[in-house]
C-alpha cells in the first residue's frame, strides 16, 4: 500500500472540519507568507518551498509547489540546482553532527 495518492489532498476539508480554528489559522498564515510579495519574489518563495518539501519528504508539497513554480516561469534546471544546494547543506549538517558522536565516544566509558 502506498500512502501517497494525489487525490488524498481532496480530503483536507475533512481535516479542517475537525479543528476549523487551528486549520484556518494555518491557511491564513500560509496566505500571508506566500501570496504577499515582500522582499522575496513569489517565484523565490516557491523555490524555497520545493526545496523544503524535499528535505521534509513531503510529496504532496512537492507537487503543489512545483506546479506553482512552473506557473511563475520557474525551470527544472533551477529546481535541480536548488535541490543540490539542499542536499549539500544536509550532508554538511550530518557531517557536522558527527562531532556529537565523536564527543560521546570520547567521553563515554
């Protein structure tokens, strides 16, 4: 069984009904962050969202934000480069966290 089915997104209104106040607060937050063009262009915000979706492993988010990014004129080459930046950063973080293992190994008896 696969948990990822694009049609599952159609069930979000069912979740909203379970906790409308919190859900609507989230939707307002999302609207404020993504729809208002501030220092960051909408296209840049969507590229960031795509990369975060990859880091967090959310296939639904990848689908949604890729479609929005394409509509804003984004290219797959830009997406690929951004994903590689995230992959490199994540790998660097794992390496840096290796110091914690080194410390635990050296301090543990």
